[in-house]
C-alpha cells in the first residue's frame, strides 16, 4: 500500500479522527467512539501526537523524513511496536505501553495512555525525601526487571552504538576540557536488554502519591546494550538520584553496577555528542560543554566531601573544617547537579549522525 502522510498543510484533528475510524477494524478494540474527546498534544518533532479520551495516545508520522522511498518515522514506530510486545510479558512491576501500528492510508501508532505527567527538575526538587527514595527504588525495580529479560526468548535490535565506550577520540575530546575517564571500571561489562533513553521526559509521574512513578514509555531505542547504559541519563537529570538508584539496584540485581562505569558512559556520551555536533549544531555543543563543566564542579565537591568524611578523628575534623563549612559543602553537592541546561533536540542530533553516515 502506498501510504500518505499528514503534513502541516493536510493535518487536522478531524482528519486524524476520520483516519482512525476507518482503520479501527485493524485494532483489537475501537479507540474512538462517537462522543470521544480528542485533543492534539503536540505537532512538533516527528509526529502529530493526540490524546483520545484520556485513555489512548495516537501518533501520526509526518512526511518529512524519507530514505529509499520509506518513512523513517513509520519504521521507527514499527520497531518500537515489536520491542514493546516482545518485552512486556517480562515487565510485571512497572507499567509500560504496548505500541500497535496501523499501516493504513494515513498510518499511525496507538497505545494506552500512562496517566501522570513528565517529571521536571523543579518537580523533583520539591518532592519529599520519602518520595525521592521511593522513586529511586521504583526506577531500580524497573531496571532490574528489564535487564533480566531473557535475550534468547526475545528479538531485540543491537544497540552497541549506544554503549558510548571511551574511544581514543572520546578521550581526546574530554582532555580538551580537563577531564578523563575512570580506569577502575569493568571493561567486559555484560550486555542486557536496555531502555537506552531513560530521561525524565520518558517517565510518567503522579506527584500526589508517595510512589510517584506511574509508568515508562518511549521504547524506540530499546535493545541490547551494556547494563550501565540505562543509568547515565538518570545521572544527567540528577547525580544524587542516580547514586540512590544504583544503590537500590545493586540490592536486587544479580549483577551490580559501578557508579564509575556510569560516569564514564556519561562523559563519553557528552564527548560523542560534541564530536557529532561540532560545525553543525552549536547549541548542542554548548549544552554538552555546560554538562562537562557541571560534572567537574560536582566531582570536585564530591571529592572534597569524601575527604572530609574520611576523617575518623572528630578533633582532627574540627581543626580542619568547621561544622558550618561541612554543611556548606553538603549543600553545594545537592545544588551542583541542578543548574539549568540548554534543551537538546535529540532527534535533530540523530539526523546529524545519520547524515554523516549516509553522505
């Protein structure tokens, strides 16, 4: 079938509703009724995203990306559909979305809506200590289940390109900013089923509950990668949260994760993005440089605090640093990861990478 794709000239909510109604025979049950409430959530990026009765999310790919006569956006939806249907039987403690793709005249993807909203930095900072602890534990539970998906029973894409290992090019880039990778890490880290894009925008939360985590979505980058690949974007969001997630994860996972492995992934990710974006996306370069500078500040504060904590003699401690100074160091450590960053269009960066691969 030769698919048509909505674009800014042809798309309307009514046209999308009509397209869904014409294709509902291909779904397990109707998702649009006569009195359904349908709202357009966003028209930016690759898709027109619609909310249907606060129960379903529908995504219509745009006709903006083609390669070899096919829509890359539609192909990505098909891959995500296969992934979610493959792994969902093994994820029992965290809600995820099963994606169904309807390859009709106007193709679209649909899944049940995960209630809640995306977690912002401001929201996270205003959580109680108990909520933060539960959130860390619930993320750890999800990751432990995901990483335990039996690879011999599922068909997942290989995502080795997302491992962000420390190549000589990466190390040279980090050296320009006075940074280097840890050497005390597991160079033979095992490969497992990873989400690979676990940033706050792909997490649904309810701030009125003690357990704020309501579900995880966007499994388009899910596949086989190094275990620590699922932690560095949590580290990017909040470094102290990531430490708590790793602590909880290591209590329930048969294979532990080392914080230094995660830091190496994070630094390699920043350096790789700088390499890909230089000369093409100055905003991304600037954002990653900011992250590297924040990392240096966080690392310096952490090292200072660890040095203070290593003092076993109270009298020696009081002679070196006052209680007020110690509190100041602890406060700085909490605040350092929370500096605002420039927003990064991950899809634009992916397109830049693709252009370099195919040009």
